C-alpha cells in the first residue's frame, strides 16, 4: 500500500538493526565518493576545496573549472545516490516490506557521506544533487514538486542556493502530500534539513545581498 512504512515481516529485531546498520554504512561510504573532489584532486591535480566558496559541490566545480569534466562530477554523484537508494530499497523492501522507507533511509546516509566524506577530511559538498536523486527515486510526483520549484527559482533569480533551500524545505511537505505517511515525511525532512543546513552560509549572504548568481560562464 502506498506510503506504508516499516511493515514488519518475519525479521527479528536484532536482524533489522543489523541490516539497518549495514545499509547505513554502505550508503554512507557510497556518498563519500565525492565527484568534485575526486575529479579536481586526482585528475586536475587542483583540489576544488581551495577555490571559490571552498565547497566540494557541482556549482563551485563548474564555476571554477567548467568543461566536460563537469559531466564526470554529475555522473559520479548521480550513480552513487542511485546505488545507495537501490540498496536501501532492496534491503528494507525484502526484509521488512518497506521499500519507500529504505529509499529515504539509504538516501539520507548517502547525503551525509557526500557532505561529510571520511576519506576527504569530512569536507564535502552540500548534497543538492544527491538529495535530488533521492527525491526522483522516491516518487516522480515528489520529484516534480521539489525539482520544479528548484528550477523555477533558479531560472527566475539565478540563485542556485535559493532553489536548493526551497527544495530542502519542500521535500517533507511534498512527501507527505503525495505519500500520506508521517514517517516518510519526517525522514525526508531530515534529508531536507541537511540540505538547508549545508546552505547556512548562503542564507547569510542572501540576506545581506552578497550571494553570487549562477552563470554559464566559468572562471578562466
């Protein structure tokens, strides 16, 4: 049934806890493969975290380096989120009959890994693309609300951060509206809160009128 979460099948509680820990660990480690850091540090030999905002995210990478390697960053961050969500869906769906919960649970830890990668001194990106993929894989209607608002705000204002903050804020409300599950809404709210927290410096700059607008032209 749509929106149903945590339907206990026959798995004992210790097994559920163990599977949850393994799923969280796998999703976190996948999230640690930060595309912007890997491409800039090991291919370009110029760590993205020493440029611009210092953030290891797609926007800062494009502003700094641009070029076709931007697509390598996108593909890395997309596929790791897809794999993480698929793992969560398979584990929680098979053992507990709660695939939607598994998607969000694994997606949350993938975002944590992206933002705080243990292999890169816990200094990663802001989780926008990873969170967006989680929304897409959760439900296309949730993704339509989240991504639609994001793209509209970016198109109108050219502030990627403003669109991202909206997406993070709207995620739990869209989830509840579409899936009618408080548990799923709370879990997606954790994902959204992470995304908004990652943009706390952008919020301060927006309030001061100092935020940089997005441009398709990158720094030379």
